[in-house]
C-alpha cells in the first residue's frame, strides 16, 4: 500500500487535474489524503472580503461529497486567501505544506503545475517543491505536477507550457471522476467553458488518444527517486 497526497490551490482543482488517478489509487488499496490550500471564493468580489460562513460551509460540503465519491475521507481545507497567496510570505505557505506532509508521510505527492496562469497554482507548486525537497529520511519518492483546465492551457508563455511525460489510464475511473466533479456545483460552468463536465470528459479522451487509452490523465514527473 502506498500513501498518496494531493495538494490543490482551490476546491475542485484536485478533481479536475487528478480525480481519476486518485480514484485508481483508492481502488488499488492506497491511502489518499487531499490538502486544499485556498478558500476559492473571495476573489470573485471586487474587494477582498472574508467569505461568509454559509458560503464556506457549502463549499466544504462540496469538497466532502466530491472526495467521498472517490473514496477519500482524509482531507484538509486551509482556507488561505483566494488568488492572493502571492501576498503571503512563501515560507508561510511552505510551512503549511510541510505540516501536512509531516502528518501524513506520503510516498507520492501530486501538486499543481508551476507554469499555470493562476498565481495560487504557482505558489502552491513552489511551496510543495520546497516542502518535498529530498532530505535524508524523507518519505516522498515521487512528485507529479498536474494540469488544471481553465488555468494550465490559458498560459501562452512558451517557457511555461505543460509538457506531459507521464500518463495514467483512467478508462475505468472516468465516470467516477465526472460524478465527483458534479458535486462541485458552485464551481462548474456551462460548456464550452473548460471547467465543465463535457470539457473535462473531452480532455480525458484527448489525453487517452495521445497515450494509447480511451481516457487518461496527464502529468509531469517533476522529481522521482528509487
């Protein structure tokens, strides 16, 4: 059995990018934990306001339902300021990631791709890469970066393009992934928005066609030891 931890900047990123793979880990008997760093709501207003308690309670319920659909019951919502994580000292974000890694002791870590257009994704990537640096006695053997539709593909800077080098067959998990994403009703958009159920399904088939499966999720293996 492996221990797997996924870091997501916002609620729903973990499903969009790695939901099928997490479901596969669960089905194979692995222990999985999710860490969602930011609250994901406050940036939708012109000026920063702490989200209302009822809004956060509903968002928390969505996360619980979405992860439960995948068979995951260990998760943490840190509720850092949405799309303002670059206003924090990076060290403070690193320490939050280190705390969770120390708690769970994962073998495999999945995190956002550092070249995403969303600033929180970039901050989470840097923090996780720092928190998983290969020091003696560290448990983390592999770190993968995943794409997030409506962020990864919208960064047109050539040097920051997502170049997948690792693919996971999610033919048997795609339906579960879509059911899980459907739990995030406050985050979903209508097609052809990339954060729609149709776009997520189409994307899985495109990656599948590129890797020899009918459906797949794509990753960059950022660091691995054996």
